[in-house]
């Protein structure tokens, strides 16, 4: 598990860059990228017709009526979110905790961002009553709340929000005149898709939700920058309102020069079409990360700490509050010091909760399952192919080291 920890992680509010040990690239996607390597022209701002058509098909297969003119693409989710927030303006509301890259986008624009507590059973969506109270308080103080950013399949906590929690949060937001941006990057990474039900905000409030997906979540390597957004389908009675908003997003992307690299676009479109090899890899990768997350969760509980059972994605969010005495003996009294201690101990990024919108004094930290995959591409390929990845010597060793690092804190 020993990796080179990143240096110069930047200010407290910015997450560490962190190595992301990815699974080997699918041969078909690699071949498409190689075939396009001589392409010198980028995609137009918002993506070309082939890429947007593929994105529309991706959402059609998930029950969302989408046409290419309802889609915009960009080189990665952060810049696309930046353009979306710039197009909407106003104050941002988001759950606590939230992905490390959400809040900095609002800060770059000078937009206030307010974190709202989540229900006890899940992360990613705000508690509806807390949301209404936050909106009331912000307006009373002269603010202009306009956007709620949420993720029903959550990055930090690895949870899947129950449909009723998503519905209550979205109905409360829409009733207060907020537009909802739904980050669904991890919707296709459910560890047990036969057990968990995903119901997205756009299915509940189709006129008031923009969907954001970073392809690096499950379809393409994270190093290939491409993300897509689905805007509410155009309706003649609302044409000016929604067409203008998408146009403003395209304006921002154009001004930033934020275009999908030409060689990446064909591979991204192919991945969005979800042919057999891509779909099989996504399912197998989700099951693999699920097995690793479950093993890490058991290690967290065995140490005396707490974490919600992970149900999706590649992360586990642990509350080490019960280990506060042992941590204090090592000079660790807040999440910033906890991040430094565990990153050094594990040799892999352990993101402190303060970067995710949590209180600095809370001893919470996000772990990634990538640190268990293996140190080389050969080891990671073997981990992906294994029927029981946790039984592989290098995975078992990494999990044991992780458990020992937590156990010694108690």
C-alpha cells in the first residue's frame, strides 16, 4: 500500500491531489484514443454532435428524455460545474459532507456556499427541514440562494440516498425557487445494484434539475478529462429560460477555452454508448470496489471507529471520534492533523473532513479503495480478475496494514 504521498497539498480548503491508482485501460478505448492521436482540432465548446448524441443516448437508457441540444460537455466535472454555477448565479447550498471539489468552484466565483446537514441514514442530500431553515436564514441575512447541489449516490460517504429522501429534498428546494444540480458521477457504481434503488432528482422534478456526470467515475480512465451535463429538455413555454442558461454555460466554457480534447472525444463517445466491454468493466469494477470498501469498513468498525456502510463508489467516510483519546496522545486533535497523520502512516491520501465541509474539530476522514488495488498495473489487473480480491496476497497485506494503522490509534 506504500505510495508516494503528494507534497504541497495547498491551502486547508483544497483537497490533496492524491494518486488515483486506476484499473488498466480497456483495450478498445485505448485503441480509439490511439487512432485519434493525430487529431489536432479540439471539440467545439459544449462538445461536438457525436459526443452529445452519445450522451443523450446514455440518459435515454436511464429513462430521461434527452436530445443532443440538451447536452453540454467539458474537460472534466470541476470546470463544467464552474460554468453551471456561473450561469445560475446566486448563493449555493450543498450537503455536509460533500465532494472536495464542489465548494472551491463557488469560492472561485465569489458565490457564498452554505452546507446543510444530511439525514442520519445517508449523505449526499440535505435534510429537507434543515434545507428550508438554511434558505430562510440566508434570505433573512440578505443572501440570494439559487442552487442546490446534491448527489444521491454520494462520493464522500459511499451511500445511496433512499428515493424518499431525494424526493423530499428536491421538493423543498423547488418550492423555494432553487435550481437543483444533481451530480450523478457515481450512479453506475452501486456495489449491489439488485439491492439498492437509485431514483434521480431529474425523474422527480424534470423542469428544475440539471444532471452532471464525470465519465471518470465509471466509464473512462480518470486521466481522460470529459464530463457531460444534461439540461432540462426544452419546452416552448420555457424556451427562453432554459435555452439562455445553457447558452450562458457555453459562453463560460468558450471564455475559459474549456473544450474536450479532440483525441479523447471518440473514446468518450464510445464509452457513453456503453458497448458490452465497457458495461462489463463498469459492473466488475463496481463489485471490486464494493468488496474492498466492505473490508475496509469492517476494519474501521473493528478499531472502534464508525462509518456508514458503503454502498457505491470508491470511498469510505470514517468518524474517528471514538478514538479521540488515542489520537490526542499522538498530537492529533482535529481533521487537519488527522489527515497529515494518516496520510503519512498509510502512504496514501486520507482526506480530512474539513476539506469536505465538515467541522475542523470533527475527527472524520475519507479513505479511497484505490490504495488496496496494488502498486503495479499487473497487480491491479490481477485484483480486477480475481473472484475474491481480498484473498490476494497484496490486497490482504494492504488491508491488514490499513487495519493496523487504525487499531494502533485505540
